[in-house]
């Protein structure tokens, strides 16, 4: 996969994070643009160097939203703490971890794809408490912010997709932002490690995934296929009727959306 000039413009080169990028700048349906320099997404931040931290300080980062489960955070604590920095995290809402769900699927690439489609179909509901809190806090002005998990793909990708959707960014651009992970991840080993340790940081989960699936299936699970995110939106439609109804159900009403838009949308550049 080839990086586009726009991809390169979004990437923030850090020594200790391989999937760090700005997900602002997209046009909305009404012709405005999402402000750049306010919304960032990343993989885990446990390997940040002092040079990285200095760069993030200069960018004015005020808030980190950490979507990892408690044992993930304990295994790989964020390397950056500062008096001005607010870090938010949540208890896991999912009933089953990805590694547990994997035990129900065939040991093939097709089985891995089915697994990921099911996982994504459940993700908006199981992580709704965290996604709603992130959107509300951003609407209240907790920016510039970083949203991250372990690999910066699944939970982070879903959060970014919901934020962009709440701002009325067209679906094709939302899907492309998600798929950009496949184009820009610099270290496959980092994403593999994030996947293999599961959602709890446990060696048992890591070994279970390696024992269950061959490399071609692991490659599917590590990928950011648009079909995965489409499965999440289909799951929302199936359970809530529409994305608008989902937002209402999780407490993101029109007032929150308007506050979000007032903070993040600006006229399109001429």
C-alpha cells in the first residue's frame, strides 16, 4: 500500500509511537472542515521518548483518552505524565475479549475475517460508555486530545469514526481514515504485539492467539479493512435503527453535536 500526500500530511513522526496521526481536516456534508491540530489518534504511548513528549507538549496536547483495559494499562503504562495533562480511561464494557471470541472460529483467514466482523458489530454497543464520554468531553473543550488503545486500530478507529460521523463527515471519508492504519503503520511487530497480548495484557491470551490462528489469519486480524468498520455501522443500524438513534441512546443529543461542531468545524479553505 502506498502512502498518499494527504496521509503523509496527517502523520506525526514520533520515535515511540507508530500510528500517530491527526484525524482532522476532513470536509463535512455542509461544506465545512474539521479543524486540524485538535484531534489525534495513536497506538499505545508507553514507548514515548523525551523528544516525543517535547513535541506533544509543543502541540499543546491537553487530554489523553486511553481506551485500553486496566491490565493493558498496567502492562504498558503511558510514558507521559504532566500536571496539565488529563488522562481518562474506562472499565471494559465488552462481555468477551477478542481472544475469547476467537476460540469460536475456524483457524483460517476466512474464520478470522468472520471473527473481526462480529467483533466490530458488537464494538459500538460494548464500548458505548467510553465513546460517549469522549465525545462529550471533546464537545466541552478537552482538546487538543489524543485517543489511543494498544494498536490504535480497533477501539481507537471506532472512536474516531464516531466523532467524524457526529460532525457529519461523509461515510466514505470516515472509512478511508480508518483504513489509513494499513498504509501508515511503521512497525508490524508493534501491532502484532498489541493483538497477541489480547485485551488484558496476559501471556495466556498471547499464546492462545498464536496457537489458534496461522499467520495468514493473524494478518487479517491485524488489518484495517473498511468492511470491519462497515460491520460496526451495520450493527448500529440493526440494533438502533440509525446512527442518529444510536447517538441519542448513548446521550449524544443535538445539543452535544452542536457544541462539538462549534468547537471543531471551520469554513472550508478557499
